[in-house]
């Protein structure tokens, strides 16, 4: 049985409507809520001007496996925080900017970033430490659904690129 901890994820970016059912299915499979009280996610309630926020107190290994996979597959940004499990894994904030590999940042149980001395030495300056801190505190853009037949070339590149 997997170690289970509290976790939350914020998701944003541009998603074409034809991919939304896959996204909704991933949410259903991971089964997070829209608040810490367990209010279920309703697929018709997409937040306006904010990222989608989901959370749960009982997340296997602190990861929303299917949601994160769908986000990476479709280039959606996400920030996930998960509490640590003593002897198994630390509390972390995972950042995915819509491309590349997710970046893991060590945190406290209150989601405050921790800088081990090795990382401070590696960064080498206060400016570099502050830049990493700002990156780790960044939230995703709003989640936006767009029609599949968008005629805007810039949006088409973002969605299909």
C-alpha cells in the first residue's frame, strides 16, 4: 500500500475542448476535491481568471498521477504541493511550466520553500536564490478551454505546438 498524504494542485494553460473529457476522466480517477472539505469537482465549473485548484487529504505518494500525466501530455502548467511522509519522501512543491521536465522544490509542511546548504552553494548568489524562490512561488495561468477550430495562429501554436 502506498504512503498517503495531503496534496493540492493548481492547473492552468490552454486546453482544446476535445481534450477536456480526457482531463475530466483523469480528475475523476485521481478523485481530488475543489476544497479541503471534499466538495467534488464538477466538470462544468471551470474557474474564470484563475487556475483550477484541486486537493485531497489522502493522496497516494503525494502525487495526482493521472492528472499530472494529462497535464504534461497536453502542455498544461501545474504546481503541486504534497506533504511529506516520514521515512519515505519529503514535502515538495512540483512545478511544470507546460514543457520540459517538472522541477521539484523542497518545502515545509506549510509549503514554504527550503534551501539546503548544498543548493545555496550551487546557486552561488542571493540574486540566484531569490530568482529560484520566485519561480517556485509562481502560480499557473488561468485554465482556458478553447474550440478545436481556433483561427488564431498564435493560439493554435500554443494549443497544438
